[in-house]
C-alpha cells in the first residue's frame, strides 16, 4: 500500500489540525510536526501536536530523517 504525508505548508494552507482523521496510509513527518509545534497559536495546540508526535511514534508511522536523509537533502538543494 502506498503511503503519503504532507508538507507543513499544505497542513497550514488547508488548516489540517486533526490528524486523527487521516487515513491509515498517512505517515507523519517529524520535521512537519516540529514546524507546526514551533508555530502553534497557543499552549493547547502545542500540546496536541506533542500528543500526535507520541502517537505516530508509538504506532511507527512517524518519519524521522536520519543523517543520510539530510545529506541527500543538501545535495538536492545545492545550487551549482
């Protein structure tokens, strides 16, 4: 089954805040959750993002970049 996730900009522009309603094939990016948490409008929203983080971590649907992912990212973003 193919998996999908959203970039932070999609979550913000479409006002996606209730990740409990996402399909089973949805995977959450740790980077996206970190950005959403950092920009949370209040303490309540921040805490909800932290709960989502722990839930996705618990059920192994959290995508966490490793060192090789970051090196690949730098190569993609490099402008020669």
